[in-house]
C-alpha cells in the first residue's frame, strides 16, 4: 500500500527538486517512507497542520492543493451565488508559496480570492473575513510550533474557525480529489490587498482603549515578534497609544521562518523570551512583550522591585486583563447590563470568581478559541461580551474578530500597566492583590510527546485506560467529580477530554489538537502561595508517572 504511493509521488515530483530529492534520500528506508505515507494529514476544525516535507503525512504544496480543491467544492455547494475567500500567511517556510497557490486554485474554480501582499497576523485575517464579507478565510500558519511545521487554518463567513460539522463535510469533499490535480488560474479573480484592511483593523482596536493617550504613564517596553507577523501592527498600535520608549529585539524583528534564535517560537516558553529579557535588563525596561509568529498569542514579563523579571503565565495575564476591563468599564459606566466573560474549561477558575464580583456571567467552552468565537455569536446580544480568555496565552478583548488577538491584547496590557502605574502600582502588585482577594490559584501544564504511528497508538491507549478506570484519588485526596466530555455533556460538543475535581484541585487530560501530545492541565487553590506551589508540583509529579 505504501510503496505504490511512494512511487507515485516520486514520479509526480520530478519537477519539484526539493521534494523529489527528499523522497530519493529515503529510498530503501522503510521506516522513513512509512512515516511520510502511513496516513494523510487529518483535516479538522483547525484545518491541516504537520511537518513540512514530501508525502501524504506532510505539509507540502500538494497536500495544500488537495485540501483547497476540497474546500472549493464545499464552498460552491453552499447557498449564495458569489463565493469569495480571504487569504493570509505568516513568516514560516513555504507560507507565501502555499498562500498564492491557494489563491490560484480558488480562482480556477470561479471563486474570488483576496490575498494580503505581505505576512499578516491571524486575527487580521479573521477581521478581514468579516470586513470583506467573504464566504471563508484561510491563514497559512503553524502558530507557535517549531520551524519544521506549517499549517492551513480555515475560517467561516463569521471569521470564526470552522465547526466540527463543517470540517467533516469539507473532509468528505477533500477525499474526492488527488494530490496532483491540475488547474488554470484566473488572474482576474485574484485581488492583492493593500494596507487598507490592516489600518481599519488597528483603528478598531484603538477604539477599545480604556486609557487612551496614556503615554505619560506608559512603561518602558521591550518587544519581540519572534520573527513573525506582529512586528508592524504591535509597534503601530503602541505608538498610537502613546508609548514613548519601545525597544524591539533586533535578532527577532525581521520575518524568519527558521526561527534561528528561538527554535520553539512560543511565548509560553521562557527560552523564547531569553533575548528579550536580556535586552530589557540592558534598557531597564519595566515590561516585556512577546507575540508568537502569527500574532494571536502574547506572553509578558514584568520587572520586580529587585530588578528581576517575573514571567506571567497565560492565566495570570488573562485574569489581570479581565479585572482591568471590568473595573474600568464599570468606572466609565460602559459595562453592559448582563456582561459575559467566555473562558475555556482548562482556564483558571479565578476568572469565574472575578466575574462574579462585577456581576458578570461566565460561559465555559471546550479548549480551542473557535468555541469562544462561537459563544460570542450565540449571545442574545453580542454587546454583552466583555472578553474571551484561554490559559495558552490567547485573549480577545473586542468583537472585531472571532479568534484570539495578540495585537489588541498587547495594547490592553500596556495601557493596563500604565493605569496601575498612575496609581503607584506595578502589574506584579495588581496580580498579588488578586491572589489575596481570591485565593492562591496555581496552574501547571504537563505534556508528553508521542512520535510516529506507534506513538499515536500509545497515546490513544493511555487515554482509553484512564477512561476505562478513572482515577479515584490523587495524592490521597478523593476525586469528587469525574467528567468524560466524550459523552457530550453540559451542552458542549463531544470531545476527547477527561476532567477530575477534588477539594482544592482540578486535573484535565486531553490530546493536543495540533501536535502528537498528551496534555494534562493542573489547577490547585490553597491559602498560601507556598502551599499552592508545593501541592501543584507534587500533583504534576504524581500524574506524570501515571501517563
């Protein structure tokens, strides 16, 4: 089965020297060939994502083409006569090539394609779909994954990532096409976008500010776009806000898909911020910002009184933003009658506690920002939406998009720092006040990577085993509530997620939707920071041995 596939690809890639040479290099290596062909990249609500290279289990111009032919067929079956798509891409290897190939294929099917002329953040693509009223949107990105990866994310006409139902229908259409389809592009249907959409995006973001023209109190900022798409828009919005001292990490300023100075360009990882932290010390900056390559996640570090920098995790930044926005809007009299905060089930429960203080409801959704986007559209009045947050450094503080947005979050973080600075406080002070008011919530994430076909089978077996015999106790504390979201509970879609709650702890287990990883999310709450940290450390060590 695999050998004929290999020979077919060898034949059809003769004019594609890079992929052809890769295939020749593994000739006779059964394991290497199997890894490239034992399956096709799966198309889900997040589209496609995989390692770049040759084969059906790789991201390449042929797997991208096959997906696009299927998506085009799906769109042409939808209601409405005129079909169109918006297309964006990040700084990753092959991103621009994939994006323009996609535009050409859509044009060959009579579908208008609006494509950005330069690398563009994911939230701008979501905004563009809504602004241009296109039928769908696509962004070529693998977000914060290592350089070896790329991806293909699909958005519906609301600018939200596609639903499970739509993904299944698109998958069925993709199956009808081969990897080496031919087409004739129609240049008249390909429209290259200038800065008009991006400028409108930034204007709408600035309108969200709750402390505009805060330059007199703005902190000194060091920023790194991690060689991605955030460089221009983040700098522009901070300049508009009035930030006077902004230094950008020079080695990570220009687009670079090899991510030479940050092999894992993820603002969740301290290593990715190492150059930014060094520059911050040199510049005596008070705040460090880092956005991932497609600028939908943002991480921060704050200088303490001792001159050292404290890295905030995604939950900490999220609850600070939530409290700031609720408090400021209450002060300004712009808080809606029935405010709503949307968070994922793995995000800290402190967000729920804070929301109650301001009379806000909390809507919990499955992991994945598309569910937050869907929750906004499901509100009786979307003006009641305050913000959406997830523990993995993703936030949406406005209704301009339907995906997480690091550009607007960066603006709000800086103005929040300025606001507290005007009161003689730092972000660290503000965070400690939250812990004192709501309890010492401590969160942690344990991940285990499984590689190749056998790794996937092992991961599935681990999950099946836990589901078959759910844990009854963790560190001697009884599990008081066990939930299996695969059963379709609490009005949420079925999902391969297991949840365990006990006195002072919560543990959630799920496979990653974008990488071959098993993820375990921990939350504990104790009376002191020391007790909370000790408990979560022991809990992580205990569960790690069981998975």
